């Protein structure tokens, strides 16, 4: 029986059981498609990174003796969409069975099911063999519960997989060292020079331009910094362990104008494309920690493990539990357009100028830049979550819908009404100043509450609380801030709201 096996662009797992042995009756299909480049506008580095990784993956399989049919974006005979791609390949190669791995995006899951039902040959579906959890594990864990508390899920995962555990107790005596993960970086300790792969992707970039793909953002075609092979991903993981891990936890929430990466691993693209598995990452990091316990505190490691074993698996579980309704949630009824400066970085507010400018330059920002600078601003200015989703999904190298939308629409924009976050992640300028040095170099004052010299975050924050207070009246975690809001005089509140309305109406002027 001649079998067609589809490999999507985020299924680059060389350790998958599909590749345990070569079979001449199996044909592996991969394609760069307009269907995937055009459904949202993508950063050019993201497109280059995925196409380059896909080509390297296909070449590796071919070198190992597997039969590969690969369509490049500019190939004349490329159908550019999954239904035509699969049906044409089946017809032209006398295929008798179609197989695919479970996709991680809902739209592709629906599409592949429809394709399977529309063809006359048998279809078989396989797991991607990547995640710690199945699609339904989180849903089953929280069955009958009112809240989807990540901490509960995280502890279950630690116990189940025996990660950072001493028998039935957590390593270091605490489940969570989040309180130790909030230090401001002021130039010390020294941050090692980042590991960059500096590859020439000029030819691929020319193909993308010739195909007239509609991308945005910046790229240095002669010095592409991202890993696009398993070997490079492994090197990045080893570099994180040897050079960054010992300070990661302390400064994972820090912000600094001179340091884009600080002690962050930059492994999310490697994992979300499945070149690296979360198991390999966690085992490598935990093994390194146990070998160097006299040099590395548990708080550095636990903070990292929590992001992968806890948050990453948790967000995927929420995605499959709540889709497709999740993609339409807008509980706070926000409807404003995304400001133009999200596409240019041209804004006077230094924190946004730096965070968005970095996103456009590098297709990268760490979680606090995404959540407490860019996302905070989008929520306070009440931008429609559809527009926020589309921007985040397009701009970041690691953004795939299953992990992007739950972080953006859920945690960042509170559009799900509190399924993911128990309160909205909003703040005035005080938090941004506390965590970094953006405010020192800004033309606005973070300490001034109102007036032309005041940081826009201050007026926006109190305006948001006033306008949305009905949504939070029963939220215990918001009670203190709503109490402070009530104590403001009518005159002060009117002044704050007037400035906030001006900022929202003319965002590119600030």
C-alpha cells in the first residue's frame, strides 16, 4: 500500500516514530503555502525561519533515505493550499492511504478532517509525539471545577512526570519561586553575548520577495540569527544551560533598553516548530541543575520549568478546551483600532518605542515586554482583541495560534473574562519603572499623574478602571484598586479621563 504522509511546517520532529525506519512505499509531503503565509500578515523573519527550518528538515530526511515531495513557495506547480495539495498528490502518485499528525491549530484540524472525509482512500491520524499532555488532559483535570488555576495544573504535572521532586515534595521546599523572579537588572551580573547563528538567507529572501508575499518587519539577510536545524537548536539549549540558567529566574521579568534577551533562552521557536521537544529541554535543564547545584539556586530553574511544563502545556489545554468560541471572546467589549505605530515603532513613549521597535527588528520580545508593555497599552486603550491577536500572531517568531491566542486574548487582553487570568494584567507607569530603565530615558514622567508631561499609562490606567468597573465589581483581586478609584475626586478623575480620551483618539501623537 502506497501511503502519503503529510508534515506541516510546525511538525519538524526528527524523533517522531514515523522516522523509525525507511519504507519505500511511504511518500512524505511538505509544502510552503500561501494558505499559511497569507491568513495573517507575518514578520519576514518568521516566514524565513519556518521555510528555512522546513527545508533543512526535508533535506535531513532525504539524506536518511526517505521519499520526500517538497513544494517551495515559488514552484509553478505548488497548489498553495492544503486541499488541492493533498488531492493532487494522491492522484498523481497513486496513493492508497493518507496519514497526518494532529495539527495544533483549530483551523487546520477542521480542514484536515474535511479533507479526510472528501477523499476516497483511508485516512489515519497520529499524535505529534511532542507535548507532555494530550489535547484533553487539562479539560479532564479541571472537570467540575469553576476555575482553571494554572498552579493546580502545574503541580499535577510536576508530580505526574516527577520533575524537580523529592519523593512527593517539591525540590527546594516550594512549588513556586515566582516571588524570587522579579529582580530589576541594573548592569550586573554580566550578560554573556548571545549565541547567534548569523546565516546567509539572501537566496530564500529573494524567493519570498519574488513570490510577492506580504510580510513586515526587518531582516539582515546575511546574518539570520535563529536556529533552523536540530543541531543548532541543541546548541542554543546547551548555551542556555551553561551561560544563562544561573541568573534566568532572578531577571526573567526585567526590562532594559540595552539588552534585548537578558538571560532568556530564545528556545520558543525551536520548541514551537517541534525541532526541540519540551521533554528534551526540561531533561537537559534539570540534569544540568543537579550537576551544578552548588552554583545554581532552585529558583532559577523552577522559573524556567514553570514556563514550559506549566504555562506552555496549560495554554495548549485551554486552547483545545475552549476553541472555537475562544477566538471570538470580547468580554470587556473593546472595539478600538490598533494604532499605526504598532507597525512602525514610531511613538514618543520610550517603553513602547523600544518594545515594539525590537519586535519589528528581531521578531522577538520576552513575556514582560509582550504582556506588561505592549499588551498593557493595548488593553488600556481598549483595542479590539481581534486586532491584537492578528498583530501578535504575525510579529513574533514563535507565534502559533494555540499558544498565541490564549496568551494574548486571555492573559493579556482579559477578553475571555477571566478563564486564564484571575484579574486583568494592567498597570500604570509605576510597574514599568519598577522592572526596568525605560522610564529614565523617556520624555514623559512616570511620577506625574496628569498633564502633558505625565506618562500616558497613568491616565489610561485610571480611565480603564473607571470605564470597566462594572466588569470587575465582583472580582476580589480588583477590590483594592477599585477602592482607590472611588477615593479620587470628581475633578481629578475628569482630568485623567480627558487625557486618556485624547491618547486613545490620537495614539500616534504620544
